[in-house]
């Protein structure tokens, strides 16, 4: 659809979604009144820029035990097909109610993403993503049904290597580190990761450095595609061009907001992704969101048609704000650190597994970042050179820290350990790789 047609469709869905929210969502009915918003005044997507934001905290405060009922529940129980919850890493899990229509729309987004990555009938895909309360793996599976794809729903990435030779899968959905561990496991069994039937890998649920993707792609000898999905309903996927992630603009509207400036920003500027559910006219939704702050940082990559032929806008790989630390006035994200670990010349002396701890230095006001990297054989590693490469790349990406580094207010310390010796391997759940240990 061309841009004009798409904008017309988006605006029609903005009007219907706002009307649906007023009629069916106790939270939004109250929110409109409290903020003196007349739902009928919201006519086009630009009108959303005038409205306040809500966040994950708003959802948590408007569900039990915060309120007696689920204020975001926007359809009668007989229409609710499933209840999903977010992982709850930052507090009580948020509850999401999905109608069968919601399921079909979520699956539609994944189906488009798969198609844009070259998937089709006959593809056999191992899904190494949680089939629990998160919606991702389940809706991918539903998407596969529409495309004639076969899903092998392992959930965990610990399947035996016989699975690869028996089913000859063409793809795996997982994460960068799951794939790197799989590659090491295959190599330990004498199998070559490049010698499998795999044609592509899909990474979801986390941001990553370009360097780690490039490494993964070299290890398996196949393209690695990115998807950005959440229970809230963003499902953006990279197409075969690997030039930004396409936003399914007819089903979710995305704006970029700068929390420091307290305003929405123009294309190209970085800020938090703010999403609004878009419902097709006549559709029902169990939970819908208007101006929801995802707390993930991104920027618009382009609104021009993509070389793949799709017209949906593209965004940069979002980064989690929760993974950003401020060090002496500079923002450092886990992905920045990861990009330094995955410097091509450092691999394969190191496995890519790492963790970084930021702590107070010996002198007042100074900060130390200790980076631990795992290596197969510490006896054979040129520690000095790896450290130098890391430092050089780090100061290039985090220029704001150069002066502090020269003045020894900021120090980088490296530690090299054997496989399995990082703290992260001994922690349950999604462990953080960049940890702040400074006194407040
Ligand atoms: Zn494209």
C-alpha cells in the first residue's frame, strides 16, 4: 500500500480504536475524562502526539491488587481466549487479555515478518523461545500454520544434535547466545555449524550488537534476522534487506518520545518507542493500548519504501532502557559493551560470553568497569591485545568517556575466565550482563 493509502487506513483505525477504548476500556474511559480529552477530537494519528503517555507501571497500578478489577480488560470474558503475562522482571507481571481476533492479528504480524525473511511453505523451524505466558512463541506457531511452515516447538535450546540431522530444519528462532552455545555444542560433537541444513536464524526478544550478529552469521554461514516482539503487541521484523525493522503500521502505530525533552521527536532522533494498538474497524480487543511507553529506545530508520518492496516504515534495532547505565555523564548500553566483546579479531580466542560490572573506583568520583570474558583456553589467549581492542572500540562508541579515561577517572579492567565460570551461568532467569554495583 502506498503511503497515502496507508495513512488513510491508519487514521481510520485510530478513530475506531479510540472509540472502542471509550466504549470498552474502563481505564481509557476514565483517562479521557481525567485528561479532558474528547475521544471524538482524535481524528488522525498526529492527534495522538497531544495525548499523555502511559507506561507499564500504569498497567500494574490498574490491575489487582492495585484495583479490584482489571481496568485494561476491554472485552467480556466470553470473548477472552487467553490471558498472557509479561515476564515480570521489573515488578508484578502485567496481564494481557487476548481475544481470538487478537491472536490472529499477532500471528499476522509474525507471518509477515517470516515471509519478509524468505520463509514459506515447507520450511521447518525449531522455536527456541518460551511457550509459557509470553505470547511470542505461541503466535509464531500460529503464523507458521498460515504459511504452511512446520514448527518444532522445543521452547528451550537444548535439543539433541540428532534433531538437526533427523528433521533437517531450515531455521531456528532463538537468541544470539543460545545460538553461540548451540554452535559450541555441535563443534564439541564433531559437527560443523556451517554444515547443517539451516538456511537462516531468527533472533528475537533482545537487542544485540551488529558485531555479534555478524559473528553469528559467520559461525553458521547463514543470514541472521532480527525480530522485536512483545506481549504488548509490537511485532517488528527485519526483512531480507536487513535495513531496519519493518513496523506493521496498519496494526500498531509507533511514535518516538524523548523523556528528557518531554516531547515527541522528529524522524531520525533517538527516543523511546511509544505504541498505540490499531484495530481494524469492527474488531474486538481484549487489551488495547494508546500511547504506551515501551521503555525501549529506538529511532525511525526510514519511511521510504524499502528495497524489498514493502512500504511500512522501518526502525533501528530497539535497545532496552533498563540495560542502559549512566557512567560519568555518558549513557552506556549493554549492546555497546557487547559490540566491543565481539570485535572480529578477538574471536575465536574468546567465546563471546561476557559480563560487565560497573563499580566505584578507589578515588572519589572515579568509576571502574570490569569486563569478564570467557575463553576456551585461557593459556593461549593474548589478554593484552584483546583488552586494547576492547578499549579502543569502547572509547570510539562512548566518546563522552574519553576525557575521563585519559584522566583515569574511568578505568576498564579485564578478566578472562574458563567456560562456565561467569556469574551469569549461575543465576536463574534472565540475568543481566551489564550490572551496576555503584553505591547510590
Ligand atoms: Zn524491507
